[in-house]
């Protein structure tokens, strides 16, 4: 008896040494049902690096971003006052039963930086803010405060009388003010000036009422034109070529004035400034395709002759520190700028220099030293944007934070992945929890804990297939475990070229007068470290040619009303087929048009806005989420109504539209391309907003495969693809080449390199250390020579 008591006392003494607070070392998720997750439960160790893997669409992002990170953000937002929450995005609680052990989540995702033409790498990372303070303190001659060096602040001044009331008496005083900004007055801080081709804006042989305007959205009966015809300044029935000099000036260049059109007061403005404001204030990448086509046709952009593209006025450019002005500093490669800042020894601004050095050194450390601060933020690739966001966290003293990464290896050469691995391990070793969604074996290899989702994608996924160590994953019979040690072999039989695409004297960005022949009729892979000049060479030299289909990494834009059927264009022939079979209008079979359920306007759900709290979406009771009026669902085609067709998976629809009475060749061709890229499991009416990054990339690829062209240029098509899916992609590339196409792939994945007929390797480094062709030849020759970084990594991969 006494022995037992003694043992109990020892145990109590031992447990007393372990504080209760230290027992909370796990993140527990129970009953997660976000998107396709099937009521899953998982335990994630804190202060460890956990990698989530599985095929694209298996539910990785739903678990990590949609559940864990979303709930952490929502709970932090709730600590603010209701007033502040009103200005924040309202976040709904994820569908999950229990979430315990959460810490503050910092999300470092692949979302492109805002495509705002005024946003640069420097403004997005605060490096420009520090540089502006540096020049305002040390610049010679002194020209003003930090805003005197900002290309977003215009110089303005004014004077006038102001009325002041003091102690019951009213007095008038003369006041003046002036703001010294750094904006170039000619280009308004854009770095470029535009010249508009008037012939692309209107047909001068017609009158406005006859539809002279050729600008998207400016129809003869629309408000865009009515403001001109109803202003009293112009004759709407007179051909534009017959306008007097004054009428033409009023039409094209008149300053904004208030006019009465019918019974409405409106602002009249000349057509040219109106086009500049409505079309040219947006970044080209953010425009819809038809608007972009109009801008490309009607507008030519040239570097501003006054500021030379630096965006800054003469005053800002005249002030120098150690012989360098702020425009020169922003134009430098960041690795060179870091060296220049390190050489500055000014005790008066020591804390500022320390902070600036840290930001610039972080760029170099993370492999982005080849960028410059003046680079527009919208031109960064997904991988570059993600690493740029990571910079502000590198030197952080915060610990016990959850960092969440979405495929941080995107856009990285195998050489650069090693650096990224070191950074993630450093974040973990400071006492943070690091959660990574990833496919690359090199990154899965450094995980302390692996969670594998699957077994399939979409409705076939959403379950936990494995959780545990890397060794356990290898031994498990999961799809990821089986493919983890896959190694593509070098091809024995290589295709013969059917001619060559000659690139001569390429000098875009960092290219050093490159001459290269790109073989045609083959699978050509262009590779090299990040920033070596691959995209500059291919997109800069080939994109404009005829017969070239270029598929870049640009994001798919679409609302919750967009789905694969609308995005690929197959809904149009489906609606026509329904209309023809039932003798009614095609518009009835659109949930965005006449066929929409009147209660939910075709959304399928009713959204209730609750102010600063999360809005609530409830399934529409009238249409039961089907989006269409009941009368529309009485019309059938091939025995199915329109909502049933949109509910089909791509694989089902291939069969449905391929044979029998529902046979529709136009739809079937698009569906086959979707199945070819591995999207057979998604449904035709699934909102685009619910697709994963890899699924969107493949949806875009399938859409472009239908375009007519002899040369396909693909920019990192393996983005977001599981190891098992890469094999399917290689089969698709082979089929394209065998059908007589030339395929040029910008890629880092060793499996794609090994499968190539010809490799062009750029380097040897990034930025000004790159820009030259360091190898061109067959993959076997590259492996044998091992003369470049790519050659060494490919040899190690194939040898493994």
C-alpha cells in the first residue's frame, strides 16, 4: 500500500514540473467539411514543419487555408471593436466541429500582387518608403520631405482668402499652401506616355447616331454616346468628318463641364480624356480580354521623354546621395543596391539604414536579388509574388506563430528550392508552426510530419489517406507514397526537328544580345534558375508571331457565377441545343439571363449581409439551389434538364454529348480537352471560385488547346500538379507534338526536362549574372556534360 502511495507521489512531483501551458502542443481539427472535405479529423504538431500533399483538388487548400488559417484570422478579427470590424472583410466560421490549439496565422499565398500600375516591388515591400526618408535626410541638394521623392504625390500649390471665426468675430486672412511631390508632371508618375489612334475610337464617315463609336461598351443607344448627342454641343446626325474645328475639339478634348441630358445632370468630357480615365488607368493585366484587345489596338505606350521612365520629376532626380539619385537606386538590381546601401556610413540615420539593409538582404537571400525596386508589382510571377511577401517575415522576432505557405517552390529551379527549404526550417527553428501545401519531393523530404489527402480529386477526395513521418508515407500504399520516388527516364528515341524558329539579338530585360534557334516539331524545354531570362526570351521574342498560342501563368478571373461551362465557352452550344430541341429562346437556359430563378437571380443561394459580421448564404427555397425557373426545368434535351446537365462531371458529359440523341460535336470537343488535362471529375456548373490553383491552371490550358496555332508556348504547366498528374501532362504534351504542333515549355520540373527532345538552358545566374544561353542540346548531352546548375541537378535526378 505504502509503495503505491510512494509511486503516486513521485508521479505527482514529476507532473508538477510540466506546466499545463506546455501541454498545448497540438492543433486539433475535428469534423472539417469545407468544400469537398468529408468530415475529417486531423492532429497537427505545433512548432514543427508539416507538409500537406495529395492530388490537385484533393482538399489540401480547403483544410489548410479554408479551415485552419481562415478560423485563426476570423478569431483575431473578432478581438477588434465592432467599429473596426466594419472596415474588415467579414469572414464566416468554417464548417468544422472542433478547432483547438490555433495560433496567429500568417498566410503567404500565391495570389498575384495587385495589378495596379502605380504599385512596384519597392512600394509593395516598404523599401521605397525607407529610401525616400533616406534621400530626404541625406540628399544634396535638399529638396523637401520624403513625399518630394514619391512618384505618387504631385506638386501642387495654391493661395486664397479664408474666413475664420474667433470669439464671435469673423475675420478674413490670406493663406497659401504648397506640397512638393516627386511625380513627373508629363506622365503623372506612370513612367509611360500614351498616344491614342483616333481611327480606332470612331469611324468618321458615320454620325454618332449611326454608331460611329468603335469603343467597347459605346453603343449608339447607350449612355456612353447619349451624353455626346444629348449635350447640345454636337449634332448626333452629322458625320464626324464634317465637324467644324470647334465641334471636333469639343468632341475629343473638352474639359469636364456639367450638362443636362434629358432630365438628368451629367458631366460631359472630351472622348480622349474619357478613354484615358476609363481604360488606361487600369493595368493591362487586370483588363478583360476584349478590353485588352481594344487597348492594344488603339493605344501605343512609349517611355516618358521627360523622366526617362523613372516616374519622378526633375527635382527628385537632382538630389543625390554618394552620386546616386533615387531613380538610379530603384533601377539598380537589388543585389547591387544592397551593396551600395551597406557601404553608406551615416550615424545620423543608422536605424533607417539597418532596416533598409535588412529588407534588401532578405531579397538576395530569398533568391530575388535579380529584381529591381522599380519593377511593376503586377509583372511578378506567382512564385516571385509569394517570395516577396515572405520578405517581411524573415527577420521577424515573433515566435509561436503559424506560417501557412501555398506551394512555395512554384517558379523555383531545383537549385533555388534548397534555399527555400533552409528558410522554412529557420522559421520552424525559431519556435513557429509551419504548414506547407506542396507537391515537390524535395520539400516533402524536409517535413517533420506529412498529411496526405485524397485518394482522388473533387468528390473522390476530401479524406485523410495518411498522416505521419516521411518514411511511413514511402511505405504506405497511397498515390503520393507510390509516386514519391518516381524518376522520369531520359528518352531514348528523340524527334527530328522540322525547321527552327530563329531568335536574333534578344535584349529584353536582362538578355545579353541572345541568338538562339528554337527547333520546331519537337518538345523543347527552356530552363534555368529563377530570373535567368527564360520568360523574357520566349514571351518577349515569340509571343507576337502568328500561329503562336501562348499560355502564361496569369490568374483566371471569374465570379461565383462563372463555371467551367461558361469559361470554356461550351455553355453557348449547350443552350442552343436545348433551345433547338424545345423550340424556345437560348436565353432561357442561362441562369444569368431570362431563365434565372426570380427569387435568387440565378445565384442558387440567397446572401444576407449582416454588416460587420459574416454574411449568411442560404440555399434558395424556390429553385432549391438549381438556379433556374421551374418552367425552364420542364424542357429536356437527351432526357436531362439544364440543371442536371450542369451537375454532370466532365467524364459523364463526354459520354452524354458524344453519342445518341444528345450528340453535340462542338461541346464534345471541349469536354475531351478537359478530360485530356485530367479534369474529368469536376462538374460543368461548379463555381470557378471553388477550384484549386492547379485545377484553374489546367482549365486554362484546356481552353487554349482549342485555339488554332502551330506553336504552343506553355509557362510552367506543372504548377499545382501532383507527381501522378505530371505523367498525364507529359502524355498530353507528346500527343500535341505528334499531332504536328511545336511545343515550347518554360519549366523547372526535372521530369519534363528528362522527357524533352531539346533543352535550352539560360544562366549562369539570375539578373545581370544571367541572360545568356549556357547550353542547348539534348537532355542526355546536358546530363553528360554537367556543365551547368541545371545539368548537375538533372543528372542527380535521373541517376536517383
